[in-house]
């Protein structure tokens, strides 16, 4: 008698199921860049913190590659780093922590499937962390929480968890638990793995494991001082009774965050965090677009530009568009449809990123980030497809909070100024407005540090020294509505209207009263503080 199967064979997982594309978000100085380097170290992508080693020992390159980043010790631009481990391809998007560069972070978050939220154990939830968390929540991005710097004096773990859960309205599920804090830090308890992870005698990353059935057994099996172990076990017991167990579906829906404690500087707890990304973080799924949702399982290639970076290699004056692939199997040399320009283009030399180092991308799958060298053809927000005229959404421009006139130190470099400002605007470093009346460009930024970065890059990369003068405006709003009404408004307010880089009309309000008055006088028009890119 021949046996018959009562179910269909299980299909093998899709190739893109091995992709994990994630960002790291935090308040400045929470240890984000250090954690980035230690994850790369744990993943085998680098051999020493602070450098990314090229294949063939060609050269080393810092993940923070701008002069201003290296001198200030902060990240002011997003970096993309790819590495592999255990058959999983990780695409790590390191984002600026400083609030002055929140637009770059916002755009980067449009390209990820998960995020690590880094919190300083001594400071808890801070303002920039809260803002970035809300962006993730709006996008339903699953978040893994990493409470950093437990080897320094900090808040009680229960107090920290209560602050995070209450402040962010987020369910938390502790996965590891610190044994002591600061000078009393003795290691971590892996809750699900039922083991204690203890550092070597020098307090470094090397660990020994002590298995247990019940954490109380550590009182006899681990050489940990009772005055440290006792409050640790009491806190863990309270946390387990008060907080939910980890639930994968709740995590993927963005309602629950697994919590890991550790010290990025000491490389302690980063291994468990990387394992969680591998196990819990979702592979590429479905993304919204103007016409329809796009599934990662679709055959036609689709993707969008979330970042443009010029002069990553000053020797070549290059310009690279960072593209998040959403569906299909991309191959080097293929032709794709440039939706904004309504034409086909050939992608001849796509690249993968290993910090500053690059490698030719012969093929790429959904979730991968590829770089496309170009000379201004691609902008942030552009969509590439195999012919379908759809556009991915969620990459807006925001109304700037600081407006300044740009003044040339050398009047003979007016043409170079125009090109340089166009490049900076396409990167998202600044917004550039050209007044209807007047010759000077006006730049708009979110924070003052952006102005410093802009001036530094203009001089270093373009040899165009600039200075700023106060502009007589406090804010800018895009004007939308009936075309004839917009034209009449522009004609009546020429001294307060400018064009952005795409030719869209912008009302430059001298004060909030002027903005309110314009809304009253022109009820048929909208004065909006965001405008979709692309």
C-alpha cells in the first residue's frame, strides 16, 4: 500500500528572508556609534573598533568619515554598512543622533524594517529618543531596546523600565538583566537562556557561563557578592511578575520591545543583541506606494532613493544615491524605469557599502541597500521600477526652523555656489530657496549645527567659502491650491515668495502674524509645513 501525503511540500524560504535591514536610533552620547562598531565587530565585519577593514587589507576607514564628525565625536550623516553572519545579511543604517540632523534620520528610517533604540542607563528616555521612537511608531517599525552603559552608575533597572514603558506607552519584555550597576557590575542574566554571563577578571568582553534552572541557584554557583546578587534577583523577580513575556507577533506589530542590557564600550551584551536581530527582526515585507502596496515577494524590481551623498571619496568627486530595494532581484547592468523623469536608465556600476569601502553589487535582493553613482540624476524620494509608474511614499521635506541668507566670500564663484548648494539640497544637508526678488540664496535648516556642516563642506569640498546673514523671515510654508490662486498670491506677495529646488512656490513668513494673515486672506490656499520628496 502506497502512502500519500495529506499536505503540500513546504516551500523553501525566499532568498530575501535572510535580510535584516535595521537602524540604530538614540539621543546624542547614548553610545550609538560605539554600539554600531561593536555590532560590526561581533559580526566579523571589522577587526578593531573605529575602523572598517577592506578586503585585501587595502585600507581602513572610519564609520564617521567627515572631518567635523571626527573632530566633534558625533555622527552628522547616515552611514550604511553591510555584513554577514550565520547566513544572515545585515544591512545596518547608522543614523545621526543629534537633533539638528533629524531629517536625515527620518529619511533613513523610511528604509529599514527594524530599529535598535539605545538608551543611556544613567539618563533614561531623552528628547531625541522620544522623537525618533514616535517616527518608528508611525511607521510600525519593530524596536529592540538596548540599555547601554550599565558598567557606569545609572538608574535602577526597574526604574528605567517603568520610565520607558510609561513615557513611550510601550510594553517591555526584559531578555537580559544586569547583575549590579557601575562599579558593582558583575555580568548579565540571560533570562530565556537560563544562564549567567560573567566577564573575565579584567572586566572585558570575554565571558564565562553559569547555567541554572532557577536564578536563585546563582547564590551558590556564582562568585558574586551577596550585597550585589540579592537586589539583582529581587529586581528580576519583580520585573518578571510585572512585565509581559516576549511575544513575537506583538513585537512585529510594534507594541512590545524586547530589552537587552549591556555595555557597548566593553562589548558586553552586544552578542545577545545581534542574536536577537537575527532571530526576531523581520525580513523585508510589504511597503506602501501611491498606487498600491508592494510585496517583497514580487518579481519586478522596485526601490527608492532615501539618501544621496556627494564626495564620500573626495579624490573622485563622486555622487552616490542610496537605494533601498523593495522587491525583485536586481542585477548589475539592468535597465530600470526612473519614475520622476519618466525614462529608462541603465544601472551599470551599483555598489555595496562597508562603511567607506565599496564593492561591486552584481545582484541584490529586497532589503539590500545599493549605491548608484550618478551625476545628479537621482534625488532623495525617487522611485525606480521595471516600468510601473508607482512612487513610494513617506520621505517628506519639513519646514525649516532657521533661515539664513548665503553670502559669497568670493563673488567670482557664483556659478560654483549654485552647483554646490544644489548638491547639498539634494543630499538633504539643507533646503535652498531662491527669492522671487533678490539675488542671494536662502538656506533653511532644522538646527544650527547644520549651518556649520554646510559651511565646512562648501569650503572643503567645493572651495566655496561662505558666510551667513540673518534673513528677514522666521519660517517657510509651501503654497498649494488652485494654480490660478497660487499665481495671484505670488504676484501680490513677491517680496515674500521664493522657489525651492524643484520650482515649488514657498511663502517666506516674516513672523507668525504674517502667516496667520495670509491664511485668512487666502482661504482657498494651503500653507503647508511638509512636502513629499520625489
